[in-house]
């Protein structure tokens, strides 16, 4: 067993596919398939269930996954200590406030495990504040919504998500696959004052001759979801927002989508930033 085989195995498990795993490990798909096949032959067990989508570890694979993380963590810790002494690195990342905390934390945790020698300093803010900080070179890259400001920088789209209706789990809409805007008349609403698509939502409602019955306004997304879960009202949220006791329902006549990606200044490109961009691009944002 060699370290690169463990890295290849972890890359496939964490991304859920050989294709994305190969992108993360910066090798060809055939090379990563051969590497894992050799590891399975050496251990004489199947480590991955290749018939599932996404690819998942077998029972034996779970044991190797746990052991592999421990081995790589120990090795990377020693490596990082030695490299930090020689040339400490720092990547300054800005994160949009309205991104899912779960998504952001999973990305940062996975990147830290894979690149312990790169220290990340993270700050969050509105799209406008992040763009301003990027222009002033206070940040190296920002994870944000793509809007008119995106054209000013180099960028990479990571995922897109529609806006949906968040309802309590026992709400009459909770088991429906979709509703229409007209179904929402007289529904109590939780208004997210930091909503990225507030203007588009407002214009859409006006075009349908609708006005929401707002019972609570908040700039805290976790509070909005908590209020929905408590049955205080419903809310329009990006599809990745989730919370216990909250269900998401599509709105068939509300085709509002937001595009999330990384923006950076072309002058700032270096190996650390390139590594983070490549890692974020191969990350499974559907986890």
C-alpha cells in the first residue's frame, strides 16, 4: 500500500465518482482506476461498490477509509509542519453570507484534509462587500453568486440552484412535488431580507398580481428556517438550504435560479489559488 493509493481511494469516495476523483487527484481516470484496483488486489477485498451512483465504499472500504484518513492526516501534519517552517502559505477566502453553512464547512474540511500546508483565512459578507474586498486585494478569491460584477474578474462556476418554497414538515404542501404561486395567497411568509434574488422575486410577484402576507422579517437564514420549522410561516429559499422538520417544495411558475462560483483577480493567480479552484470544482456540492 502506497500513500498515493490512499489519496486516490479517498478522492473517489469523497467525490462519489472516478471522474471527479481523478480531477481532484490530478491524474487520469484510467490511472486512478488502476491504482485502486491494485489496492484491492493487495488487500484481496472489494473496496468500492461500482454499481452504485454515486460510487460508495463497501464494508471493507469503510474500514480502509477510516484508516486511510488517519494515515494521511498523520503524514500531512508532519509534511505541513516542515513546509510551514520553510514557506508558510495563506489563502484569503471570502464567502457569501447566504450560502449554506453545511456546504461551506464540508468544502473547507475536505480541502484542509487534502492540503494541510495551505492555511485558509475565511471571512463572509454580502456580495457587494466581497467584490469590493476582492477589488482592493484584501481577498484572494470569493465564493459568491455570479451577477453583473462577475465579468470584472476571472471566474469558475461551481453549481446552480433554484429557489424553492420551504414549509414545515406537517404543512399541507409538504408532500406535494410542486405548487404554484397562486397557491400561496394568504400564506404567512418569513421574509429573508438578505435574499440574493429579492428584486427578481418581487418583480415576479407583481407580474402575478400577488402580495405576500409577511409575518416575520429576518436577515438570519438559520432563524428563517427555524421559524419555518416551528410553523410560523413559509419562505422562499435556495434549494441547498435545509433544516430538520423543514421540507422543500418546487414552485412550478417561479423559474428563479442562482449561480454560485469562485471569482478572483487574474493578477492573483498562483499555485495555491489554482489548487483551491481545482478542488472546489471537483467537490461534490450535492452532498
